[in-house]
C-alpha cells in the first residue's frame, strides 16, 4: 500500500492552515468560493475546523489535511455528505497548494480518500465535481479510477459566479448487493446521519 499523505484535521492545525491559505489565496481564487478576510486567519480556520470536526463526530464528513513528506500542510481534502442506508455515498473535495503541485500529492490524497471511503467507511460510491476547464483535477480523478458521468449546469458558486461542473464517480466493487446492512430507520431517502 502506498504511503498516506493525509491525516485527520485538528483544531491545532488552524494557524498552519491559515498560513497556507494566505500564501495560496490568489492561486486558489479561481477554484474556490469567494471568502471573507476572516476565513484566512487562524481564528477563522479554527472556526471552520471546529465545524468540520463536529460533522466528523456526527459521521457525515471526514476532514483531512494533505501533508508533504515533512508533515507540512499542503492542502485539504474532505469526504463530505456521507449518506448511509441504500445510498452509501459521499462527495469528495480537495485542493493542493501551488508550491506542492506537480508532485503527485493530490493523486495520492485522493487515493487515501478512496481507501478511507471504501475500506473503512464501507461506501458504495464517491462523487467529485470539477470546473469544466480544471484539467489538472480531472487528471487526478481519472488516475484514481473516477469516470465522468455528466455535466451539472451552474453547480457551484465559484469565484463569485455559478459555474458548470463535470461530475465524476467511482464505484466500490467491494460492496455487493445485499452487502452492508441498511441503517436502521434510514427512511426512503437513505439519510441516516
């Protein structure tokens, strides 16, 4: 198994994460929602991390950080919107700092997320979306076995405007029909979280 490049985020990461975001604010701008100045502070990141860790405690998200071989934070990856029951699915979002680009960290981080989602969480499906022109991210997803399945018009508000996204998915062949038991009381939609 390849070495892991992700780890669970903690509140203690706020300062280093804020510094990474400040260094990469202009680089990430075209790919991210517009954020206020407070987001780029240690206090702002502490609040974001606290919210993410609350979602983790409730079993509906896993907030991970991407780290280089020296343990420095070089990005963020989230397994979000974890749905149990008959859906067994989640969405994936990530970014990597400009200075860490081209070293395979994003590809390795997505591989970590796939192992986590399929092996540890027992999910059937992962979904990720990219802007139509984000070829680098599409390459990362394809290297990890994701396939495109459609275009979602005006899917997310990125860089201040609603933008179309290519949607990708990866199915877990290890979850068979009649596999993990459906969550008790999940209801018709499968939301058990």
